[in-house]
C-alpha cells in the first residue's frame, strides 16, 4: 500500500478546486454569450441538424389569427377559412360551390361572422357575406379588386397581388403579419396552373410568379388552391429551388407549358360560366 503525505493531499485538493472554478467560469461565459445572442445560437442549432442547407425560420401565426384549411375531394381544391379571434370577423379564400353549406355551417359553429368570400354566390346567400373577385375576371361580385387593394377582417389585412397567367382574373393574397401567401391557381406545390385555355399565358404567369411571389421573403408559407398529391403547403424558399417548371428560364418554361398535352378539364364548360356569375345560377333549389 502506498501512503500519500499531507503535502501531496493538499496539492491535489488545490488542483481540484482550481479545475472546478475554471469549469464554472466557462459555463457562465457560455450562458452570457447565449443571452446576448440567442438568435445565433438557434441558427447554429439549425445548421448542425441540416448541414449547409438551413431552412428559413418560419413566422408562427399570431394568437389572434385563426387558420383552417378545407378540402374538396372531387376537384382537389383547398379552401381557407381565416378569422380574427378577437372580433370574430372571417373570410374564405377559394371556396367551392358544392361545399358552401359545409363552410357556412363551420362558420356558424365556430361563432364567426363571415365578412368576405372570394366567389361563391351561394355562400353569400347562406351567410350574408360580400363576394370579392378580381375586376379583370369579368365576373359579378359585390367588390371588384385590383392589384394593390387591401381586404381587412378584424385587425388582419390581406394585400392583393394581380397574378394573371392561368386566367386574366387570377389573384394572390398576402398576409404579411402571418408570413403567408395564398396563390390560387397561379403557383402550385412543385407546379403551376395550366395556361392552355381560358385566357392563359405562360409568359404572364412566369413573370408574375417571379416578380410578385418569388420576391416575397423565403420563409413565407405558400397555400395553393389545388394539390393532386396530398401536399398541404410549401414555401417561397422551396418553390424557388425545387419547382420543376418555374426554376427554368422563361423560354424553356414556355416550351414546357406548350407541350404538356393535358386532357380537357372536367366540368370546364360548366365552370367558366358559373365562375363569371359567382355560381349564383347553380345554387341548388331546396
């Protein structure tokens, strides 16, 4: 057995205390650094998880903003019920005529007052809301919008973007405070609206997407009017990088769109006249 002298024990104790003090100082320095710059710490965390590809941080919805994505299976259409939870005022974007009763019932159950609907005369009749639509669509509505107009519900504001290309009346709706854009038939998830009928123009669609939607912050969520593969949303960052059509130059994009050889849309001959009348003539007689 080896016996350690008192002088050796004292030296070991001093070394142990010194090491503990250094550890405490290092931890305190790390905490102060994190407190001074919590955002950079968050960014490092994202970088460590994804390597060189760091997804832009998305803005969370504010507590007073209600969002509900609805779906029509037959047409693969997304509709969006948005509301101010403080005032109860609500809007519906991209409603489907055949789902008007469903949407009106949901609004009633949640205790909202539907202020605006982007189309669907039947919703107008069921709820007393005002219909809004692009002036360039040539459709009937209570309010005709042009690019740059604002639509408010409670304290929330929708900025309108004229984004024709699929049709002359296509609009996109931006809510800056929530960091999102509703792109209708113009920009889809990894795709876009077809341009081979009803006033379609691949050049107009391409230029409007690139100049008005792709110039929004990368973190903005994209909510389209349709999806055929079960995807719910995208982002400006994603579509600028991975959209197989709109990442091409204009000339190649036009060639792609002119050679899609898509089948004639179902119900298009009935839908176009109905859209111009906001579906009023197609309201079921009960």
